[in-house]
């Protein structure tokens, strides 16, 4: 290997690939685990899409996988349908798009883009991954137990989740779900503490907050949201555990099972919804913000233009961060809440549209008249912007407390959040993989396969989720086993078959990506030092950065990351590490003044303890 | 290019000089605040839906509150002597704090006993009563974690590792301990206002 680097301490296979404390390895562990979960979660959606699209189909061929969950007549067991939906949601939201997305890119990019040797605490970082792994194992096991996994929806509302006798998934399956989520939250909190501490404490010389790439800003704010919202889920889950195992009645009151009253009285299931959505809404931004950050970076690089409105981007992300904590009750408009309170939450919800729209306009204006390079990463980023717009528009309807009476808990909601959160973030994640693959593995992914993957997935997502809006407006509720039992919805059978076929094609298209990913890892073309001609400093590391990232001193940063196509400059990009004194031909007047400070930066003493170099 | 010049807003600043571990502790404290914020908010939501009976809060809680306030003072004394390198006094005051912490836990337990005597159980249908157990119990778990930390610092002080040139560890312990004291004060006042 070219730069196999200056450290002497021995590393065994175990410390290098398994219990590694290197942020790049941990990032790859997160990525691989995330991909694994995405396949499971995706396959589940295909199974229940088969049920919805082809209700008369004989599913006997699934018996080898699903065993007893296929009834003797070859149908999907209705209770298992609910289990599948619940697991699909849980897996996608938490395991793929929270851990898989943030875990991968925060870990990989934070030290590389701010100029640090590693995370503030490599040990806690490793611990964070292994808690996630433990959580994954528990959740995975829960899928295979005889009573089935948790089945009350990914939002685990009581009383279904609070009473083990309520349905078969409410027993052991629900318990394992809670155990897995406890480990998961520990992992998120450890990770978040590390991300924030690293960004604040370990930036290289010159890397002020006003020179941070927008990726880092988004990871930073995501971690803050996580730190503030996940403890509230802990509180909610703890009270739920007490109700389940000790017989308290925090969430329970006046429940009859088979005509018999339960002893628990005095609690309120609505209380759980308040606590859950105080996490739940910020969670959608935990999922989305990193994807938006990645997109900002990729769109600016490949439009060969400075990001439009760098400051506006930061301010709108800050706005989203704050607002995301005060809109949670828009998930509860129909729980009988005071209509006046509903209006307040409606107002706050609609206000979030403003920073979101600012971001969209900034993406579009960055693209406008850009010298666009359509790399696969760029395609996926533009796809994200498209989903963000089309899914965001329906959010304005759902945020309206009167309209929500009709739309709540219908497929309209499913269509909305799959576009704006699910598909958008998923595209952000794919874009990130295509873009940073050369830095992760030192090789290039095949772009032809990338384009095929993009077009199939992009068209597929719209074909799957666009029709769901109509079914939703017609009033079909989500989480229902079957359409065909209701005359009113019989007219949608063809549409539903189309959706299911599109879902299958979309799912299969992901295998093109998988092949590309693993093939390129070993056989891809060797990556040049800076394949996208990008400004950020991760591209100044060796092709495959070793432990400690830069072999020598960490470079100094002199300018913001978006000096693309600067008038006067020889090249259409100027790395953040190029001092203004070397670019006199393209400097703006105030930048010439900054030349005086460069000496000062160079003389600043570098503090490097703790990383053993 | 008509773009803001955000990238040159400030010159180059050195990164924050706070010790990363201390900073991480503050982040952790933030999460604990959110946890108890959630519990007390849940109480308020619950109380807005049904009336709370007027019950007698256990008397032991008053004594435990006084105990933990005193322990904050002894903790501060230990830190004071650490800065002055008076090694034997550090040990004395750390030990004192540890003992007071254990007394606090004991008193919280007695408070549970009192609740049971008044027929307020963790698992009754009186949810407001269950909440008292949750507040004290979860706070108690945090106190236990702090006592373990305190024991580690105490052990370090016996090895002469706590002195004016090596204050990080004791400083973090002091911060955490004061925080948990303040947290308890908040919870106690919250209970007084609601019952
Ligand atoms: C292959 C792509 C996908 C397909 C075909 C698909 C399909 C579906 C369908 C039809 C439902 C509703 C089932 C019902 O209510 O009966 C559903 C639920 C859900 N999906 Fe997806 N989905 C896909 C990917 C994703 C992704 C990437 C996410 C990440 C956010 C996601 C998150 C969710 C959530 C949170 C639910 C709600 C679960 C619940 O009701 O508890 N899905 N999905
Ligand atoms: Cu929301």
C-alpha cells in the first residue's frame, strides 16, 4: 500500500477491523450494518406490498422464510402483516436512516473535514458502534421468536404496547423491541456527545465555524437534536416498561379485555403520545438534516459554484433545529386536543416550511447556471431535492389541523413521509456513498451502473409513492391488512398492483448498487487524489488515509469550502488549504487583508496529545 | 459573484480551550436535564387531566434535601483544599461527601417507606403517587452513578493523584455532584408545589 503510515504499534485483525477505535473503520462498520438493515427492511416492505397489491396471490413460496406466518391457505397471517409494518418502520427510521446515515457520515467526515486525527474519544466511539450492534442483534432475534416481533406500529402506542396480553406481538416481541431501543439510545447518545465535542474542540488551525463545510454544520445540529430528544424517549419508554412489568398505570385507564376490567386506572395513553412525539418529530430531522448537509456539499462541488447563501443555509438549519422541538402535537390533531392548541401547533408547523423553502431555493439557485457535472452522487442529490419538494408540499396540507381530520392515518401520510423523509434521506445516503466512496476505499465506483441505479430508483420511488396520495385522499387507512374487504376501495386494486410492481423493481434495482459497492471495493479503478475536484480538506489526505489521517502535520485552513469557479483563478476550485497569499489574482479586496493573519496561523502551536503519534 | 462573504465573517480563532471530557460531561448533564424535564412535563400533562389528591409528602424528603445541600458544601470544600494541595483534608471531605451521599439514599428509601405507610404504592391507581417513586428512583440511580465516580476520585486522592496540578477529575466530580443536588432541589420544590 502506498501510504502505510508512520505508526509502529501492532494492530491485530481484531483491533483493526472489529474493535477498532479508528473513526474511518467505525464509519464503515455503521455503513455495512446499515446496508444489511436496509435489505431486511426493504424485503419486508416487498412482502406486505405483495399482500396489498395482489390480495389473492398464493404466498406459499414464502413458507421457507416465513414458516408458520403463511396460513395453510397460502395467505399472509394478518397479525404478521402488522409485525412486518412495525419492524419495517422501526428498521428504516432508526437502524438505517439514523444509525446508518449519521453513524456513517458523521464518523467518517467529521475528523476528515475539520482536520482532526480522530474523534475526541475513540473508545466511546467504538462503544457507540457496539451498542448499536447489540441493539441490532436483539432486534434481529425478535423477528424470529414464535410470538412474532412488536406489532403495534413503530410509534408503539399504548395500550397495545403496554399490555403483553393485547396481541401476540405485544408480549416478548415488544419487550425485545424496548430492550433493543435502550441499547440504541445509549449508542446514539455516546455518538452524539463525541460528534459535538469533536467539532467544538478539535478543529484544525484556521477552521473557524464560519469556514466549516455545511456537512459538518448539519452533523453538528443533528447531534444536538439527538441529545435533546432521545432522553425524552427514554422517559417515555421507562414509564411504558413500568406499566408493562410492574403494573403501574401511567398510560392505562379503564381497559376491558374480553369483558373483564383491568385493575389499572387513572393513566392516559395520550401522555405517551406527547412524550413520544417530542422525540418523534425531531427524529425526522435527525434523519433528514445529515442528508441535506451531504447534498449541499455535493451540489456545490458538482455545480462548480459556491453554495448559494451559505449563511442562510446555516440559519435555516438552526431554525429547523429550534422549531423541530415545538411542533410535535401536529401528530396528535385528532386525539381530541383543544382546537385552540391545535391552531397554535398548526401555525408553528407551517413556520417550518420557511427555512425548508429557503434551503430548497438555495439548492436551486446553486444549480442555476452552474457548470453541472452529473456524477451519480450529483444525480442522487438532485433527486433528494426533488423528493424534498414534492413531499414537502403535502406537509403543508397535513400540518393543517382541519384537513388532517380527513388525512390522518391514511396512505396520504404514508406517501408524504416516504417522499420527504424516507426517500429524500435515503437518496442523501446513497449520494454520500457515491461521493465519498473513493475516500473510504481508495477506489472509484462504476458510474454507468450508478446512473442505471439512479434512474430505476428515482422513477420507482415516484411510481410507488405518488399513487398512494390518491388512495389516501380516498380515505384508506394505513396499517390495514387488506383493501379488498371494503367496496369503497375496490376501484384501487389496479393502482395497488402497479405500486407493488414498482416497489419490487425499485427493490431489485438496489442490488445493482450492492454489486457496484462490493465489486468496486476490491476491483474498482484506483481513485485519484481529488476525483471530484473538491475544496474540502479530506481530499488532501493520502488516497487511503491511515490511522491519524494525515501523515505529517494537519493542514491549516485559510478559506471557506466553496471557492468554486472564482473569477480570476486559474482552476475552477481552490482547496481550503490554499492561503490567500498564493491566490492574489482571484482575491477579493477584504481577502487581501486576511493575508496578514496567515503568519499568525502558521505560528499557532499545534496541540497534539492523546493520539499516540 | 454576488454571494455573501460569510466565509470571511471572522478571522481565525483558536478552537475552544475547554477540556473535551469536561465538555462531554456538560453534554451528558444536558441529557439528564431533558430526561427529568420529560418526567416533570409528563406529570403536568397528567395533572391537567385529573385532580391530584392532597397527600402528605414524606417528612424524610425534607431531611434528605438538607443532607444533599450539606454534601454539596463538603464537596466544594474538598475541591477548595485540592487547589491548595492540602492532601489530607481532600480525603476527609471527599469521604464526608460520600457518607452524606449514602445517607441521602437511605433517607430517600425511608421516604418510600413512609409513602407505603400512607397507602401510596408504586403500582396503585394513583398515578401522581407513582410519579413520586419515579422522580426519587431515577434521581437515586444518578446519585449512585455519582457515588461510584466519587469513590474513584477518593481512591485517586489516596494515591496522591488529586492536587492543584491535577484537578480535572475532581472538577468533573464536583460539577456532577452539584448538578445532582440542584436537580433534587428542583424535584423537591416541584413536589411541594404540586401536593
Ligand atoms: C422499498 C421502499 C419502501 C416501500 C415500498 C415502503 C412501503 C411502505 C408501506 C406500503 C407502508 C405502510 C404499510 C401500512 O401502513 O400498512 C410503509 C410504512 C412505513 N415505512 Fe416504508 N417503504 C419503503 C421504504 C421506507 C424507508 C426508506 C423508510 C424510512 C423512513 C420507511 C419508513 C416507513 C415507516 C416509518 C412506516 C410506518 C410504519 C408504521 O406504520 O408503524 N419506509 N412503508
Ligand atoms: Cu412531525
